[in-house]
């Protein structure tokens, strides 16, 4: 048997991995700057940064929520002048949302603080432990790209 063949995975192993990843993610999220934004609002800004100007419908679909669920968050982001809304030039019924110039630095600061926390936490690891984490990066990225049940249902 070669090292490239897949083996059945015990669900308990998957559970332990998920729990560890969630715990690290929660700790990193707690390092956010005191900008007063919710996780949903920061996630919307990040989505717009990655995808560019988007319709409200597209934002909701990517967030896997109903359009109505985004209304309060989008209103607050607009009040803070982090986004603008405008009619879609090709379909006036659609509203397009885009980042303003002040959103980029806010997102950069948000990421910087979380990255600094993670770097400090990693500094407490042995060189071998840090090396193992670095080896995990492509594997975790591959897992993140694995289609989920919702991806297969929508197609």
C-alpha cells in the first residue's frame, strides 16, 4: 500500500480535528480590534474584498442566509461608511454593494491583530511543532476546498 491511498477515517478523529480547528478559530476571532463590528459585518466586508462589488442576492447566497438577514448588517456598514449601495447598471431592480476606501484599512488591522496573536501563540511551540503546523497548511487548504453537502444539493 502506498502513502497516497486513502484510508477510512474514524469519525472520532474528524471530530477531534474539527474541535481543535474551531477552538483556534474562536481564540483568533477574540483578537479582533475594538471596531464595534459583528462577525457577520466583518465577514461581509471580507467577502466584498475578495469578490468585489456584489449584489445583495449574491452576498446572501455566499453567506448562505436570506437577503433579509443581511439588511441590518448592511445598514450598519453603510452608516459607518464602510460600504455603498447603488443600483446595478444592467438591472435597476438589483442593488450592488461595494467597499469604500476606509474599509480596506479596517480589514487589514483586523487581520493584523489576529495574525499577531497567532504568531505569539506559535512562538510558544517547539521548532518541530511549528514545522508540523507548516506541513498541515496545504492539507487544511485542501480540506477547505472539499465540496460540502450544500454544494452538491445546489447543483
